[in-house]
C-alpha cells in the first residue's frame, strides 16, 4: 500500500487498524488488524452483529478517536497519530456526520442548524445563510428554513442533519444508523436522498444492521469480532 495518493481515486484507506480499549483490568480488542480501501464516490454499508466493531470503525474513520496501531489515510494524509486539535480541524473540514438521533440544536432554526459548521469555519453570515438555503432546497426543505426541530417530522429532521453534514462539502460522509429512529417509509425517503448524493459523487460510509437499508449501498463490509468477515461489491 505504499505510494498512496489522492489521485488514485481512494478517499479513505485503513491499514492493519487495531483498536484496544482498557476496561477495568481487561483489554478489549474492538478492531484487530483491519484493512480496507474506500474509493472516491463509493457507497459502503458496514454491517455486523453487536460488538463486531462497526461503531469503532466509524469513530476512527470520522477522526473521533485514534487507533491503537495501524494507519488511517484520509485524502492522502495520514491522520492516525494527529493530536486532538488537528483531528478536530480534519473533522470540521473533511468529514460530514449523520447520526441516528439527528443531533440538531433545538433552539436553532433549520437554516441555523445547517449553517452551524460554517460558523466554525469562519464564514460570514451572508455566505453561510446562502449556503444553508441552497442545501435546504437540495434536501427539499426550502419552505422550512425558519422552523425549529420540534416543529419538524423525524424525516425532516434527518434531512436537516444531511444538509448540515454537507455544509463543509466533506470528502467523506459518515452515517451511523441514519434510519434507526424513522419509520420504514420515511427511512426509504432518506436513503433515496443519500443515494442521490452518492450518484453526484459523494463518498458515503454507513453503519446499519438492517439488510433493506444496506441494500441502498453499492458495497458492503461485514465485521465480526473486530475483523472483516467478508466484502461484497468492492471495486464494482
């Protein structure tokens, strides 16, 4: 895997990634020497039983945590051993997150929630408002800009979360059970939106335990006991 470069079409790559947690007097191995490449414009579903390492992998890919050993290369940069401040900067500029619980700020409007990452990036109010309105229209919420999360349905809240995740035009979009709090029909609507984003070139990695949600992805990575059990659809 030497000679890795952004030009080779890879957004993210993990090499022999290992994550060990210390719990009381025991060492818990969450990931045990995992390697995978995520091509630019791919759409992956990470699957596996509880305790298989899915959330740990997503946290590492999102620079929310550091591996115990191994390498994680994001857009040609080895981010494995960066300090907390540097990881925070990477998350702000290169990663978009979509959570099961939406994680919207209840006091803020739709427009303000979408624009929040741009505030931390130092955008002026006018530019960030324009970007938020553009993204709200992209997810079908242009008529809801002044509403607060409590005034929205679950599906609408998740659409706001998707728009917010896109605000910084991230290199990679990470989704953690994005339909977990939605009914089946609304979940399909959100997944169709994510499929459209992927077709427009966005790299998406999603954790899900539901086969019908994973079916929206083009590739699947199955984890068990901290190792990759199998991959499906890679390099299609």
